[in-house]
C-alpha cells in the first residue's frame, strides 16, 4: 500500500538541521525529505501527476494586474484577492470643457480622460466579485459603469467590446471570470490606468449541497428604520453634512441591494423569500400589551424621505428602549423601505411572503407584573410567552379582545391589517402571514372552553383576505409545538386541536409552521447512546437524515432533566387508539394525513375536527440550525445575551461550527422538499445587512457578536468545502479520489499556474489533518475527524515487535515562524511566531501556508506545528498477516505505546504486516470561517447643499452673479453648478473644488452698530469640522475673517476679530464689524444660515437678461431649486448719519452718502458725483409724502412721525432704506 505524504509547503528543513526522523504535523518524514519537501514513500508512486517537482502556490505580497500573454490564470477556492490580467482596452477618450474665468475674463479649457477595459480575474465559474481595489484603495463600484462575467460556459461576448471590435470578432471568454469597466474616468488615478486587484468568491457548486437545495429564505433582521431600503437614506445633521444610514459597505450601494446580490449569487436556485417586518409589544400580559412601530431616536432628519409606518411619524412612534446610549433594537422598517424591498425581490423573480413580526421590547428593570410569577417580566422575551394567567375563565376572552383591539388603536389587528394594506399597495405579494408563534395565546381558553385568540385569527384572516384579494395566499406560522395537538397539563386528560379551526378556514391557504424540533441528542465521548448506535458525529449525514422523522419528539422523549442527563428515554406511543402521531411533535406527515379527533377528558370524539386528511399544503416558514457545536440538540435556541431566551444547545461546548449548520440544513432540506405535502421551505435566515459588514461593524450594529453562534446564512453559504476543493483539484490533475469523508471548510486558496498537486494540497494537511491513502477501492482522503480508530494489543505483535524511535533532545527546534494570508479583509501576508522552551530557539524553522487564515487560527497552527516537530517520535510494529483491518491513515492505539498514533504505511511481505507509525495529526478539519477585520465603508457623498447668495460684493469686487456656496460632508467634489430657465435647459455656471464652511446661528443675532467695532455683541455658530482663527484688528480691516449671515433683509457681511470653540461644534465670534460692504444690519433668528467667506466660494456666470428672472439651479446631482438673482450687491448703499432737524413747516433731513471702494481700481472714489435720493415721510407706516432730490438733504412737511431715505441707482433701482423718527436728532 502506498501513501501520498503531504508535507508543509515552503519550509526548508535540511537533513543537516533535523534528526533522521521527524513527525511533522503527525506524519513521519526524514530530515532530508523535509529539506526537499518530498513526497512519495512506500516504494511506488500513486500517479505520475503527483510526482513532478513543480512549484505550488505561494504567498503574494502584492496583487499586481498584468498584461502578459501566456501568463498563468488564477484558480480560486473560497475567497481570495487576485491581480488579474488586462485582456482588452479601448482607445483613450478625451473630453474638453470650457469655462469662464469670470466676468470679462478669458475662457479656460479643462481636459479629462477615460478608457474602457476588460480584466480577466481568474478561472470560472466563480460565485461573485465582492470588492475591487484600484492603486491599493477600495473602489466604490457604485460610482462606475461596470459588468462582471462569472466565467460560465454560456456567457456571451460583452456588448461594448463587440461594438468596438465588431460583431463576431470578440470571444466570450467562456471559462474566464472577467470584469469590464466602461468609460472609466482616469482623473482620480493621475490620468493613468490604475492597478486593479479583485476579491473573488468561489462558493460550493450550485449543482449540489446547500446552494442547490435552498429555494426559500427568511429575510431579517425585521428591525432597522431603513434596513430594507434600496434608496440610500442619509441622516442630515447640518446643511450639507450627512451620514448614510443604510449604506455601510465599501461598494457604495444600499446595504439591502448589496446583500440581495450576495443572496442571489450564493443561492442561485432561490425562488421565494419571507420578508420580516418588526413591530414592538411592551407587555407579556395580553390585556395590557400595546403593539406599535418603533424608532431608534426621535431626533433624526433624513433624505430623500422621512421615516413613517402606518401613518406614524417619528414623533409619535414607540421609542425603542436603550441600554446606555444604544437602542436595544433597530427601529421598525419604514413603509417606504418595505415597499422598495418587495419591489427589488420581485424584480429578481423571487416570490415574496410578507411576515409581520412581533418583538417584545421589555427591558431589564421593567417592573411589570409577570404572568409567570417572576419578580418582573423577563428581559426581551419571546412573543410566544404573551398570555393571561387565568386559563379557562371569562377574563381570558376580555384580555384577548383587548389584545386584538381594533384597526384604530395599538392592538394586534391594526398591526396585521396595516401590513395587509402594505401588501396590497406593493402588488404582486405572493403570500402574507397573520402572525407567528403566538403559542401562549392560541392555547388560552375562556370559561366555555373556546379559544378566543384562534377565533380572532380566523376573523383576521377574513379581513386580510378582503384587503389583499383572492390571489394572495394567507396563513399563520405556528410554532413547531403549536401547530398540532394540545395536551393541557391540568390533569384533565384533554387532547385538543386548537388551530384546526384556523387551518380549515376558507381564508387560510396553507398550513404554516416554524420548524425547530431537535435533530439530535449528541454528547461528547464514545459511550452515549447515539454513538453506540454506530453514528460517528453530530453532523454525520446518516444521523441527521434519521433525525428528520425519528429520535426525540418522534420515537421518544425525556420525562425530566435527570432523564435527559442520563439518557433515559421514554417511548412515545398511543396505547389507547394507536394514533402515535397525536403525541409526536415531529410527526408532521402523520398529522397532515389523518383526521383529527379530539379527546375531551381523555375520551375520543366520534366526529373529527374541521381538518380533513391532506386538506391543505404545508409550508415550513422557518427552518434553521445554529452554527454551534451540537446545534441539532436544540435548533430552537437562539444566542442573544441581552434576551432572557438566550441559550446554547444542551451539552454544547459553545464552539462555532459552520460545518454542522451546513450539513444539518442539507439533511433537512433534502428530506422536507421530498415530501409531497410540503409546498415550500424557508431557511432561517438571510440578513439584509451584507457580509462581512455585518457582523463585523459592531459600531453600527450591536448584534454583530450574535452571528458567530446564530442561524445566519450570510458569510456561510459562500464557503466551499474541503471535499469539493480536493475533488476538483484532483480531477484537474486526472486523479480520481474519494473525498467524501472530509469535513472541513476552505477559507481561501489560489493557484496561479502549473503546480504539483501534492504541493497544492499540502497546506491542508497542516490545517485540517488531510491525508490521502490508496486502499482497495482507490484513493481515499481523510482528515483529523474521519480517521478510523484501531486498537492494537501488544500481545498480538509478532517479530520484530515494536520499535520506538525518539529524536535527540538537543536537536528539537524551539521556534517556528509561519507565514500566511491574513483574513483581515486586505489579504496581506503576515507571520505568526511560535516559541517553546522544550527546544533550542536558535534552531528556527520558517514555514509558509498560502491560505487565508485568521490571526487566531495562524497562532494556533504555528504552536501546533512546533509541538508536532518537538514530539517527532516514530514507531514500527509487526502484526500477523491476517490483521487486514489496519490501513494507512487509521488511528492506532497501542497499549504499550502512549499517545495518539497514525499508520503512515502498511506493507505485507506474505507473513507479516509491517506498519509504520507517526504521531497522529493534532489538527482537525476547519469547521468555521474566519471573520475579517472591520472594513472601511465607502464614503457616500452627501447631497450637495447649494446656497445662492444675492448679497454684498465681496472684497469690493463687482458681482457678475450670485455667490455660490456648496456644502457636503463627506465631500466627493469637484462640483459643477448648473442653471437654466427649466430643468431641461441647464448649462454650467460655476465649479467649486472644495466644500464651503456652512454654519447656523446657535443663538439669535440682534442688530448692532455700523461703522465701528462691536465689543458687546457676539455671534454663536453651530458648525462642524471648522477651524476658525482669531486675527488682529488690522487683518480684519484688511478683509480677513468674514462671514455672511442671512437675515430678513438679505445677507449681512460681518467681520470678526476673535473665534473661540466653546463646545463641540459650537464657536463664538466676537469683536465684530457689522454691515460691511454696504450690507444691511438686521436681526437674525437662531438657525439662520451662515457662510464663512473663503476660497471655497464661487461666483456664477449670468447671461444677459437673466437678472430678475427665476432660474432653476442645481449643484452636481443635488436637488434642483428655484432662485431669482436680483443683483442686490449692485444696489446703492444705505446713507449714513441720517438726521432730522425740526423746522416750522416740518423737518429738515440730512445725511452722508456711502459707496463701494474698489481697491484694485486706479480711480479714486468720487464723492462729488451726481447722486439722486428718494425721500419719503410716513404716518403710522403709511407714505404721505414722497420726493426725489439730488442733494444730501431734503425738507419734509409736518404731520408725519417718521421718514426714510434711500439712494437711487444709475439703473433706477432704489437702494437700502434708512429710517428715522421725526422729532429725533
């Protein structure tokens, strides 16, 4: 028999450094063989494909895009970052744009360049392309036109390439995954083609396993105000300052859009989805419970739409409870977001079931009376615990009626009927649920023995039917312990079927069940009952298959916790009538296919309930398993530390186990989808928040840690198994192998060219304990968990018996440095350093594993590899030739040889079977994927806040149009401002390269003095990310430190001397100069907009005749606004020092004119030029006298109590008025 020995890739261990025999990772090889990374022992090669000494995969420090003919194409398993090959590019495209340098200035031409290109990423088919880097920075794909071809054998040529090169002249690149960028702008890359690298995901084959079996999913989290939105919703903190609420990924897409794309690529056979929408209950007592939509905060302003649910706004909705400063739940999804999610699913051909989902917002310290007898109600309980304490009383009906309420209050009916209206509004919804898992209410009886909540559900189904119409299916999702028989624990002997009246209702289309019964009773060790029955593990496929209609809750049950601990199982039988299914909660088929006869007082009724055998199809609305050790022991338990319901399965070690979840789902889906009465199965659950952003962004989503042990599919369906990886690699080399015993998962590995199969597979021996052996039926692969155990007694040995070899102590290595690819999301090379006092630290080994590993896994592996090297024992035993059971790869326990051993080679000389032994692999299969580090989200550009200022001339310049301020945080400029008579006739008017500093008044601003320093007044601003500075008085007089403040009269230009930060985001300005450049001093209210005058401001170009006309303006892709520019900066300034001197006939007014001083002009201001003024006298605000004068004085008649003066401009427009009370000096 021969064995393919797989030794560590990249380790250079010469015979001069190591003893004659070393156990590396548990497999024995010579020092010289390690130095050569040698492979085949036992006298003959298994296959010539495994023998050539070719380089295997290596760790690449840089992911470089090439353009070389004949270069190797990457072949990816799992997820990996690769460089790619440029396979096509168009000519560069040049674009010229002319702009004006200002009024009367020259035209300036700006040039930009773009190119279209195609990059081959790797061999196909792959599952999807997740992220793209350009010059080492994450590329926000939402900003570009791009297409990805997964490398299938049916893909067609790209239409752009075909348009450029000619129809029929372009290959489809079948079998190659590639990406096409169309008109890629190059300005952000220095007008050069950037270096691209790509994150590729190749999950399990769509033709087998979970990816092929899953046709329906539940979409969660049910909470999150905009979690289901397709439009990116932004919270507006300040004018131009926004944060995307539902875009927390580096692609720049809405989270649900990104997650949906991942769902469709991971589960290509998806047909249906249940969309869960959460509202909140606040009390476990049915009669006191209110059900309302909830919000995370009352203080939030959002664009492009505000939160609303069932007509409730943020101000009136339930405010979700908080722990510290964080909400305990996300808010109810906005109705608009729900409608968008339904439309997005339907557009992908997915049938939608709308599931109103009740969550209990009952925090710790609630002080509420507990119907279960506790000091207070348990924290965040399951909705199935809503009840009333006094069963079989009239109080039950009263409480249930209060809980149901009407369509106009905060009762259960309003909760459900609103979602019915939402489904009708969406159109095309395939089904709607009228609730789920209300187990504590459906079993409550009134004084007559009737079930009032079931009656309420029947009426509710009828009301929902009237809203959604006959084409939408209606049902209820019962808990797996609720759908069938009910045996009250009151000693009455009753056997009842409370929900049969609902299931048989003409308004119910199918039986809905949330299916979480036990799928195992596994324990550690070798002596428990299921291990003794011949099953090998909790995820043994045959064990799981037998649990679907067998085991606990079918064949037997535990009568007490003590019985469970000792595995004393009580058979489930119906000795009275032989209807065993009545008491078997897992016997769904028996329940469905039988007539149901209740047994009041234990006496079987002659007449059945309204249910008839096979009456309606069944849908398993929820089915799922936690990704945790022994998750099948209690799939109904969910890990969530904040909730009183949180728990791990019985006897679980608490270790993550993604392999178990996958195998359990495969067994369950294969079984249930083969049942003729099951219409659809929906796996719990797929999160609308995309992987890996959820779960790693804990600063955004506090429930991220729950993912590790939870039922989530995200991030797990994109894994590929070690068995599929090994099988595919061997098939490429022409080697047939049985890898079905491999149980591990592959995080990521890539090959980039011709390589030895042995060297490609080698890393998996270290990580998974992979071994490959030739047996009678061919090559077989095993890992650390699938090795057969053989016990050998020393009295069975024959000559030469047992030989045990140990290395010399002074030749043991004391240090091992393991290089690997980090799973941090950047795929950077890292080194883990393991040291041991048992060896010589001067004797160091360098090893390389070209696999994606978490830092924790790499640390563990490095220590494990060093331990294996130090315990490098070998042994040899001789057995009688009839000892045929022992084969290469078997684990061997020898009573005369302590420790765990494995047979590395078995030979037979006709008389004796010689068995070579090495230390058994200390590694087992990788059963869970690594979590990357928290990625940096793509900055989502805020919608530009456009402020058009028709105000004073700045720095004495003659304005040619409105001053433009554009604010946006985050900023993705430059931004071009367009304007025109209509939205369809916009032309460029200005461009800004940076954001303006926009503020609002924190406190009202009173009027102040003009023409002198205001030492008493202050200006208090709310402004984010500002860096204001104090200046000395001369600098302020020389036009430094200017701010524009909007008031009722327009815009006032103010100078300031001192700037102080008095709170976070709050500045106080003092030492003010008011009314600069002739601007009007007027009071301004708190919240008024202010703009810091700096280089970020621009002046728009206006065409002749546009002044005074309303135009449509838009900054970039922002909202269009209407604005009329009236050239208020060109108005004559207000006069100064207006005085009124009483005269016998009235009053004599006098004043001093003011005007603009243009510092860059050679002409001195001419105060003697001819000026004209309008003078008006008023009585109680009514003009009684008006005249035009051409000198700076005028007489007004008596009989008036005020007067005002304004200069008349050369264009006939009247400037700013200055008023005075007559009789005052």
